[in-house]
């Protein structure tokens, strides 16, 4: 088996040189003049040892100068001590350099793949943002032009068009506010007010606040049963935002005559909250991207509901800011269940 260590290669070369020198001196001894056998052997051995030391020092210096330069390129976060570490010729230097170079190349490939994914996400995000803003902006532009071209004097259309323009403006404001909020969350610029509160009471309050929407959509929203108070730790206003978003989503995208049920489950030191509906459900391919900004299921239909497309992304950031998780399970034609955990108080 071939050795990969440079010291073995140098040693082999020195032995060959020792053998050649010994052979030459023996030939000189045989054909030209007689030499002492001990002198022949010592001279050959000296040549071999001298060549070993010379090559060892020069090759080691070459490797320390050249391969350490390669290490400096492919290693990250080295300490000062690592910078001055000498590379031993007794080690498998070439093998280590090849291994580290391969690892470095694989890491760069992963970084390139990640950058490509981020670039694709950025393009998709900008496209979605433009699409979200384009519809209300064009609506406002159309209403204003109609009013300027004579509609302002027509009492049958002026107020109606102004109300529609106002609604489109509110939609733009909602999108920008949500976008600003999620940006603050991503860079940890928002403050949380952690307190102890009753999760059951908060949920009942939110169900009552969504009563008008649920009545219009003919969706029944209720707790699974009568619960005793359940106290958790968290930012009450932020958790209210999460519950409101999940319940309104189940109402807006649910089936007419359907129902939304909220359940609570104690699990060790956390409480899991489930918001379930019997709506159309979400296909398996859409679930992994459901919490992305502006990602929508059945986009053409859902945009008519007037949401900003950022609600679930904000929910995810809020729950993860509490050190907890939010998940979704869904079956097409059966319904969806969103669940998140909170720490018990």
C-alpha cells in the first residue's frame, strides 16, 4: 500500500540514493582502486542521511509556506495560535489539504445554493409585493380619473367612488403596516411585554370580536368545551393578534355553514392551542410555504378576501419570538388545524 506521508517518500528517495551511492563506490572499488569496505558503507550512508535531512528541511519549508497559504484561504475564524502552527512532515499533509479543500468546496457550494434560493425568494417576494400593491393603486387611480372626468358632479357615483378609493387606500395602509411590522420582527426591533394572562378568556374575547364576520360568512366559531381558566406567559396583545388572524382566516376561507373550533391541550410545561375548521383544506405541496410572506393558496380567490398576505408570517414570528412553535395540519376536503404552544404560567 502506497504511503501518503511526505516523510516516507523522502525516506524512500534517500534509501535509493544510498543504494546508488553504494553501488557506484563498489564499482569504483572493483574497477579503479581498492577502497575500504567500511569507508564505502559510511560514505554511502552519509550521503543518504545528508540527502534525507536536506530534502526533509526544504520540502517541509515548502509545504509550510505553500500549503499553509491554502489553509489560510479555506479556513475561517482561525486563532492566532492556528496561524503559526507548523505542519509536520510526519503527518499526511497532502491528504489533510485535499480533505479540507474538498470540505471548503462543499461549503462554498452550499453557500451558493443558499444564495440562489435567497435570490429566487427575493424575486418572488418583490413580484408578490408589486402584485399586492398594484390592484388597490390601479383601483384608486381609476376612481380618481372617473371623478375628475365629471363623476365628481354626479351625486350617484361620487360618494360611492370615494368610498371605494378609501377602502383601497386602507388596504395599502394595511399591507405597509404589516410589512413594517414583520420587518421589525425579523431584525428584533420590537419589544414584548411578557405577562401572565388567562388564555381561555382572551380567546372568548376574540371570538366575540369576530362575531360580525362569522355571522356574515355563516361560520360558527366556538370553544370545544367549557374550559377552566388556563394561565400562560406571553405578550397578551401579540398572542391576541395570532388568535385573531387564525380565527379570521378560518372564517374568511372556510365553507359557508362551516364551523371553527378552538381547543386547549396541556403538554408538560406548555399549553397547545388548536384552531380547527372544516373548510376546503390545504394541499400538501402548499403547506411547507404557508408561513412565507405573501404566499397564498389558490391565489386568485384568496386575494379577493382583502388580507395583506402577511398574517401567517407575522404569526410565525410572534410565536417563535416566545421560543415556541406554530404548525399546521390539513387535508383537502376535510379542513385545517393550526396549532401553537405557549409556556404555562
